[in-house]
């Protein structure tokens, strides 16, 4: 049986440490996925907690109608088409509240279709 010398042991340890750093960095690069549903006359969930600096992808499915999602503070607008998943990528920079509304008239109750992202530090 061959003995492992100190140089080989250090090289193996460095390789293990480097691999674990790479895995950690890769995990941090992946955004958190949050699923949302749009239907007459609500978003579910209507309030989504986020953290400042965190990358997230909001995956939104409409169940019944082409709803609109207007996010005035971010100057963004999306069409939410039934049968499709619409993805919204966000990385809020600072704590606060970001409101969104449905801007595609979907019937009586439309004016109640709104929500918000609540960003904490």
C-alpha cells in the first residue's frame, strides 16, 4: 500500500475546498423561484415578501383570462396569458413596497386585483 505524501494531501484538500466554494457560489447565483397565480379578480399570493439584493424569479400563471400586470415603480408591464408561464426577474435594491395592479379589464371586481412585493433589509 502506497503512502500519501504531504504535497498530495494538501493538493487533495485544496481541490475539495475549491469545489465546495464553487458549489456555494453556484447556489448563490441561482434566483429563488416564487410561483404566483392570476385569476379573476386576484393574484395569489397578493403579497410577496422579498429581501433587498436577493434575485428572484416570479413565475406567473393566468388561469382564466389575459390579465395584465403593471408595476409602475419599476416601469414594467406584463401580459399574463392563460396556458403560459410568464417570468418576471427581480432583484430589489432597497427595502420598501412595490405595488402592482391588473391593468387589463377583466370584469366586475377588476379594480380589486392588485398586490405588492414587500422588500425587507
